């Protein structure tokens, strides 16, 4: 007890600074998560613990499809964003004329709300949008392409729109990692006669692994729970878990919505565990087995 009093007495100012954020996380993040899990396992009519909500969901049309769409979109988005983000970050690490302008253009989507990004994408990918206009003028199409009608094209539109919106975040995280690598290591690699590719594989990638791990896991949370862009661009023509949970809630099926949200949480946790076990193996966080 004396140690607890000593701790609060010594760090009372730091505790006061952290307390508001801690209460915010507890009240608006942790509590809703546990509440959704509890609701997902609670029967709507009897109030007892039950799997009825999950039986109901898996019996609904398009629910399994929503899981598939969520996983496919998230994985493809993450791969595309990681590749593009790393490439752009490596370019921005170099010194060249006009670097400030390029950096500003790359970071610009960060200041645009997600819903507005979705509206911008509609102007591009709609039947009478700019993309169809360009393709028509180039003679590549005779009739407008239904980009947002559904299917593979709809998934493509969502992935492209999501990548454009969140790519700046990936670039910043990876750029910070690249700039933390000492230049001496690159100089030593060059003296040893290593090519640019060998230097990238043997120097850059291993030292960049913590930043890659942080970027992937940070982005994965948003990628799997993507909501605004699919809702604006394709609606329920291409269901996602987040939009499916929203539809169930809107229809008054609160417990089923909690079950869908719990499924989404499980998918995110499974992805994180599989990634850390398969690709990172503890190295990204500097943890040894």
C-alpha cells in the first residue's frame, strides 16, 4: 500500500495528464468492444447466453460473402499500400528539386474526410464519371463501364479509393523508418561492392522491419473495418462486415449487429497473430524467441 501511495505521489502530474485519455479509451473503445461481444452471445428474446445470433447471421444471404469481401479487400489493399508506400517513401528520402511539392501532393489525401474521398471517387468511377470519359475518348470502350455496380470491378474501386485515402499514412510511417537507418551502413554496403538491390534486401529491409510491422498492423485495423468508402461507393451491392453490421443495427437487430462486430474483431486478431507468427516472427518488435 505504501508503494502505491509513493507511486501516486511521485507521478501524480503524469497520471493527471494520462487520465483523460485513459478514460476516453475505456469509455469509447474498450467498453463498447466488450459490450458488442456480450450482445453477440446474448439471445435477443430470452436474454440468455446463446449462439443464436451467429446461427442467424450465417443463415442470412450475403453474410459469408461479406466476410470474403472484407478479407480480400483488406489483404489486397494492404499489399498495394505497402508496395506503393515503400516506393514513395524511398523516393522522398532522396534529395531532389521539387521534393516539397511532391511531398505535399502525396500527403494531401490525409486532410480530406473519408466520406468526401468517397464522393470524389464517385465522380471518377460513376457511369458518367471522368474515367469512362477518358476511356471513351481514347476509343477503349464503346459503352460506359459499370465500375460500382458490384463484382470484381466494385472491389477494385473500393481498393483504389481506400489506397488513395490512406497511402499518406503508410508513406509517413515507412519514411520515418527509412530515415532512422544510418547512412554509414549504405556507404559500407557500397564499398563492399553490393548492388542497389542487394543493399535493399540486406540492409534496408531488415532494418525497416519494425516500421513495416507497425505500418501493416496499424493499417490492418482500419482495412478490415472499412465502412465509409464501401457504403458510399457500392452500398449493399458488395457487402462488407462493417456495412453488414450497420444494416443489421439499422433494422433493429442489435444483437446480430454485435455478433457481426465480434466476427470482425476476431478476424483482425487472427490476422495480427498470423502476421506476427509467419512474417514478423517477433523481429519487427525486437523480440527474440
